[in-house]
C-alpha cells in the first residue's frame, strides 16, 4: 500500500469542521487505496483519497475502517478544507467521492493485493452503488469477519425500502461476493442477519428497480466543488457513515 500525505505544510484550517476532521486523521494510520488530485485555480488544488484506517482495529468492534477524504488547499490564502467520511463498503466510499466531484476512473482503480469481485452480480451491484451518491440512509453496519453488512434505506424503492448489503470474503479464492436483500422494515432486516442466514435474502422487486435507483441518483444534484471558489468560501458537505470494511486486504 502507498503512504498517505495530506500536503498541509504551512496551511491552516479554514473552519472548525476542517480542524476537527483533521484531528481525527493521522497520515501514518492510513493505507492508500486510491487518490486523485487536480488544480482548481492559481494556488488552489483539491485531493480525493480513499484509504483504510488501521487505527480502527483498536476502536469500536465492527466500526467502519474505510475513509473517504477530500482536501482543498488555497496556498495564497494559507488555508485548507478537510472533509472525511467513514464507510463499511469500498463501493460506497468511492460513491461518496464521486458524488463530490471526483472522476470515476482514478478512484475506482484499486491496488493489487485486494480481493476481487467474485462474479458479475457483485460487479453489477457495485456499479449501482457508485451511482447512489448519498442516496442510501445507513441504519447500521458491521465490518469484520465473517462478513461485512449494512442495513440501509433506499429512497428510490417504492416497496421493500430497507436493504441489506452483505459482503462475504473468500480469502482462499482471493474474491468476495456482494449481495442485496430487500425488507419491509429494519426489524425484519435485523431478524434475517441475526438468524443462520441459510434462507436467501428477499430480492429487490421488479425489473425497473435499477432504473429507478439510477433516476433517483441522477435527480439529486451531486456536489461538485466550484473551481472559482477557494477553500475559505466553500466546503464539501460531510456524509453520514455510510459505513468501511477492513479493506478486503488479504
């Protein structure tokens, strides 16, 4: 894994949220999965980062360990904006960054050595999640062996709006599967997760489900940082936990 460098030498936080977010992150604790940087004007640039936070190992059991970060720097003003969001699933960490103006290609390009999608169904579901932005409201999540799961609310779903996202690693094969189940309520979702999980999850209904979710995601206005605005004028909104698994590292 590559080391993370925030590039904040000589800069000061532009606002209290940036100071607080920066205090929660230490470069030495992060393993970089993907990044993208670009210039936003004279003396201004922005960096998008997806990383695994090793310090989560000593935190609350099952808590998200993936971090999505956005750092905006204004060298002339001597200021920076710093935003961070935790995630349980890599695809949702990527989606959070994409929704805030990060190009898809660099942030979807993960390093060698991580587990790979096991099948086309996993790839298709991740493709849906990349377009979800902040559209999934997270009720609960767990990031640890034997599986990572999330209970989320899908506002694009007309029926069975509560969804379970379940990621199961296969370290011998070097792969993982990601599946989705649809439930009437959070209680029903918890009941399935707390059972033996031998019964297949109810599938999202209707052939138009994917199209409805895509339309709902496109209807939301994703936050794209204004190249004409420096860090002291605008900050990218932080998202809810979206969730972070242990990075699927072998």
